[in-house]
């Protein structure tokens, strides 16, 4: 039992982290339900390459020279490609960790000795047993990857992206994760129809490939009550990235992690002796995951709250809920809270005690955030710091703010400044206003394509923009344009238009800047930072999130140098 306790908390905590830190490179925007289209985009990949970039867009490399327009497209596409690759890697790793967590669930872990014994007893030679185990693992992988591919094929890449970034579906994802958490807490058990399970199980008695395939299928259906919430959470997270292969990649990682132990124990059956016995600790896995799913669910609710200005989950409210959730998790780990299926906890093992200490330390770490502490390590998951109502650091921030008496006259100021803009900065929220101000100040413009729900944007603001040198450069050397691509505020009737780029009706502020980013820079990922001169000409290649302060500072300086070279 102690040996299990060594692995259990580590795997579970890694599994929780995988849904954020390892999977945040993605477009985090919301679109209204009525904008969802289940048809192909009017611009195919081939057509996109032929789209004209405005002739006045040019790069500068220390001198006033025009670079081929294709270079702008290549640079923007490179940013998107890099983000997509990192997003898929994050989903794959999340799948791996989810698979390892599923393996130590009550519905799967006790099946290992029975399954391995079947291979060893039915096979005449050890080589045959190993080959059967390998084939069994391959079938497990094939079944779960097929599930991921089915989701992609059913919805299609465009619809999958629309669904994942839609406000209504984000709220549905929140409810779904709460539902999964309730299942893990023991409120009910997720099961597939018994007739279906019995048919699959009966076919597993057949020999050869068919029998092995249905053995793998039996594992999938019989363990659904435990793996269903994990798979569901993984697919929700994969879908939220909007990537075509996200669900399949997530299921590939999940299946590989789930299949590896079965294959290893079949190859080395002596390892079965070192396996811990089943017991009440298995239910502890489910309960810990339930707490983690509740915490993750709040992120999806926060997405909708910010984009639609519900103002339910300000930063301190969100933190209060997380503090409550993780405090209860810590109390559970030390045996102060028990659920219906829990066995009595007679004593605390050393690993369980260590994990409880880590959880309580995390709770203590979050507490100062209620009074405005930046909490940089989790800033990507939290609502923007500007939503903080009670902030002891407000006086310090205001002292360094570049706000002017006329700031409130800026377009969209009342919508974004109090809840979206990092403290200490005074950007414009309209591109044309920013250009006009840049002409007066004779400064370059830093366009920040951001979003209410962009986790990478929050991380940049909390970890990079707060650096004194970066903050000084941004405030003193640039006119900043902060353009929110996912805001749901309706445009005035005279400002609505039909996009010549996508053919869609532009109805909201978010639509306006999202269309501007896609049409001008051929990119739809956030954050995207673009430095332009007072005429709107691009000075240096755009960049995405860059958490290296020296590298980001160098990028800003390159834009300043290019601007000065044109004077």
C-alpha cells in the first residue's frame, strides 16, 4: 500500500497540471452560438495563400526597405504553426498522464493480474504470451484513437473549432466537468447499457485476433465508469484547443499510457508480485481527480463570464473557490473528510502526508492573491488582474500608470480598462485611435491582439509585462493598442459590416478585431504582438507569446530601432 501511495499522488497532481501548463498554447476565443457554421470556410488553404496582403504592409530591418509581402504571411503562419504544434504536444502529454491516472482507478487496476494471467496460461510459450500482450496493447490504442478520430470526423475541423470556442459550449463544458466530478465523488456511477457490455464480453472468449480485439474492447466498456470522466475531461480540453487532430492525439496519449502497463506485466510477469493490492486507496484516486475536475470546470465558466461581461467570477471570487476546493482536498488527504465509498484511514502514509503538505502550501500561496498578489505561477488560469476589486497594490500601480486625464474619452475605454488592462498601462482599444495618437507622439504602435480568455495573454501580462524594464519600454516608448478578439459587445449599427475576408457579418467588437487580425496578418492566434509605424506599416516580424524577458525586450527594442531608422 505504501508503494502505491508513492506513485498515486504524483501521477494525480501531474495529471491536473497537464490540463493547463502543458496545454495552453492555443486560440482562446469565444464566438456566439449564432455564428457557428458547419460548412467549410470560404477560404481554403490554397485560396488563403493567394489572399492579398495590403500593399502598405512592409518589414523594416534597420532601414526603410520593403520586403516581399509573402514574408509577412510566412512569419504569421510560422507563429500559428508553432502554437499548434505546442498545443498538440500539450494535449498528447495530457492524454499520457490521464492514461496513467486511469490505470490506477478501481475499474482497471484489479484487472491487471487477471489479464496477464490469461496471456501466460493460454500461450504455450513466453514469446506467444508477449506477442499476444503486444497485440492487446495495439488494440487498446486503436480503439481509443478511433474514438478521437470519430469526434473529429463527425464535427469536422471547422465545426470543432467553432464549438470549442463558443460561449454556450464553454458553459456546457463547465456543467459536464461538474457532472464528471459528481460521478467521481460517488453521487452516481456512469455505466454503459448492460446488454452492450455483455455482448462485447462474450465475444472476448473467441480465440485469435478477434478474441484479443474484443478483450481490449471489454476493457474499454467495463472500465467506463472510471475512465469515462477522465476521457470526457481530456476530450473537452482537446476540443478547447480547436485543433483538427486534438481529440485523436489526446486519445493516442491516453491509450499508450493505459496499454503500457498491461504489456510490461505480460513481458515481465514477475513484476506482478511487486504490485500493491487493491484497496480503499483506489477510491482516493477518484476523489482527488474529482476535486481537480471541479477546479478545471471553473476555468470554463470564467471564460464565458469574461467574454459576456457577467461579472460573476472576479479574480478574488475565482481564487476563493479554488482555495475552498484545494483546502477540502487537503482535508480529504489527511482523513478529515470521507466520502461514501471510502475505507477508514487508520494512519497517514509518508507520501500521502507530503502531498497533503503540498496541497495546503498551494492554498496558502493563493491566499495573498485575494489582496492583489500577482501569483505568477498560476496567473494563466486566473481572470485578469484588472478584475480584482480589492487590491492593496492599487496605489503602487497607479503611481506608475501612464494614464492621462483624457483617458476615459478613449473609445471602448469603459468596457476594457477596468477589467481587461493590466494595472499600470493605459493603452488604446481602437486601432485607428492608436495610430492617430502615435502620429502626435511620434512613437511606434504595439498592437496586442489579446482576449478575455487567452491564458497565454494572462501569463505574458503577469510574468513578462510586470518586469520593470519591459514595463518602462511599453509605457514610454510605444503607443499601445489592446485589441480584444473575443469580446461580445455589440458594435453600433453604423459600425457593423460584412467582412471581405471571410464573408461573415461583423457584429461585435471581438468580431471586428479578429477579422482585422486574420485579414491583415493572416493569423488567428493570441497573443500576437505586431509593431507598426504611424502609417500602419509593419516594422519587424510579428511574434507570439515569449516568456523569456530578455528575448521579448530585444523584440521590443528591434521595433524601436526600426522606427527610429525611418525618421
